């Protein structure tokens, strides 16, 4: 019995592409976006990044992020990750993606993490700054990057109040009832300080993780302390009472910036 010849083309074994994880450090001006996460046809940071990856590599890839920023919030050190079959060097991911990205989003560096890296589980802490312009008049050159407060602010008193946040605390008072019903409101805050740099008053906070609008719901009462509208003891009571929705007002998104995401095992940069 004569065997049937098999075409070399048919017998060729197609090997799956080797997938590589790429981690990007991204900076963006969030003013024109509805937050990081994709939301249909609305402009988001995720949508722009995925579009740039598709145009650079020809692949449709979903990016994941270590911290989802809200509408209008900025980032200096956002971390995102995606997998690719492309063998482009790291430098090309930086220059290539920046070529396709709009001017208000930039890839600052590209990394290839070790096998043990996880974009969520490996996070040790996240750091945010909130910028207040303490001035009688607005600053056109800083437009979109601060919350202006015209009256006098007692920054030292604000800093004293912020110390009540440090430690492992139930911060339910600084989130909405809806958020508190869905999430664990106990967070570990490692640093919370308020300082002045000329006309700028900066609230810097470092914690293991953050709840939705937590920082903006915190800066509102801190400003009230600085303006003498609520006492230092009253702010401390807000922390101790643990009642969702208690802290107000919510400060605007424009002053908030994600500064960095810190990992237990630092990401290894591709050389």
C-alpha cells in the first residue's frame, strides 16, 4: 500500500510566538481624560496606550495598571504592563510608543521584569501629591495642576492634622458609603505631611493602597483646618469616627498626581 505524501507546507509545525511581558513607567496630564480605565468611546489613558501599542507592533494588547487614576488626575510614575510577541528592544518601545502617543502622555522608561514580578501583588506602596496654589490670583502656567485657595492657610496646623492618618487606620470617613460597602477601608499610611514651597502647599501621602477619592476627601478637611473652619481635634475625630461619607468637601481632581508606585522587588530595566 502506497503511503500518501505529505506536503512540506502542511507538515510544517507552527510554533506559538514567545510572549514577553513589558512594563512601562508612564507620565500623563489627566486633564483631558476620563481616568485611566477604558470607558467605551470616552478618551482614557488606557485607550491611548493600547492604540499606540497596536500601531507600533501590529498587535491588539490589553494593558493593565498598578493604580487606576480617576478623571482629571495626573501621574508622574504610573506603572502599566502588557504582553507582546514583538522582539523590539526596550528603547524602541520608549521612542516608538511616544511617537504614536498624544503630547499629554509619555512613556518614560520600559522594563522587562523578572519571573516573580506581579504588577498588583508586588506593590509595597503608592505615593500621591496634592498641590494647592495658595494665592489671591490664578496661575495660567500651572493651569490644570492645582487647586487654588485664596485665603491664608496654617500649613503647620494642617501638617499636625495629617499625622492622625499615619499607621494602620480605618479610613471609612474619607470614602463614600458605596465604596465602603465594597472595599476594605483599613489602610496602612506610612507618610502624611503638608509642607509649603512658596505659593504651593503640597500634601504628600504614602500608603499601601488607596480607596476611591480618598486623597481628595482628605485634602478638603485639611484645607478647612488650615483656614480655621474646623479644629485639629475635629479632624482627628473624623479619623476616629469611621463613618463613610463624613469627610467633606471633596477637593478637585486637578491638584492630584500619582507620584510613584514602589515594589518589593524593583523592576529590572532592559539594557
